[in-house]
C-alpha cells in the first residue's frame, strides 16, 4: 500500500439523531422533521448521544422515540454558511446541541438504533410526586451497517 492510497481513504466520525415518535407527526398535522422521508433520514445530526436522546423524547415531552447511531464521512459535513443559515443552524454554539449538519443525500453508515419505550404503571423514583414515567431502551445493532442517506 502506497502513501497515496492512505491519503485517499476517507475519515469517518460518529453521529447520532433523535427522532420523535410517529404520534407527534400525526398530532402536528403530519409535519415531518426537515429532510426525513422514505429514502432519507435528514441532515440535522449531533455528536452527542444524550442530545439525540432528548430530541427523541426521552424527557417525556414528545413521548418515547428512536435514537439512530451511525458514522459519516468528514467530507459530508455542510460548511456553506448560507446553507447553514437557511437551515437555521446555531453557528454561535450557545444551544449546546453539538449539531453536525450533513449535506443533503450524504452517506451515513447506520450502526444501530435505540428504541425508547415507556414502562406502564411505573414512575421515576428520582422525582417523587411527579408523573414522569420510567423508560426502557431496546438497543439494536446492525451488522453489517446499513448505508442510508442524510
């Protein structure tokens, strides 16, 4: 293997995306998160699994959802400031979302997903007196990874 072969290899990094449940989509008049469709998973991803879990509704606001875990090539990160501004990406970093905006139709290797479900009849012991349900997470790993589009 020559040095030129090593330079041509793409570097990948971990990305995560939290998707709210379908009940939210039906309650909001069928409005889907930006870019999510039959063949695409959307361009707004995060470097933090905890942030993705919040967007999936782990906090109980939207109800339980799904967190996707994958890798994306560094070359697929959107760097055009006008496109980022158009997509309402926080360029200041004040929101602490650790957002990674991918280019439309960029490849993502989907490594697995966590499905968050509410446990019936149980309440979180950390919050006595409040109706915050306990959640269970079903983890699924894809082997081999599934190639999807952002």
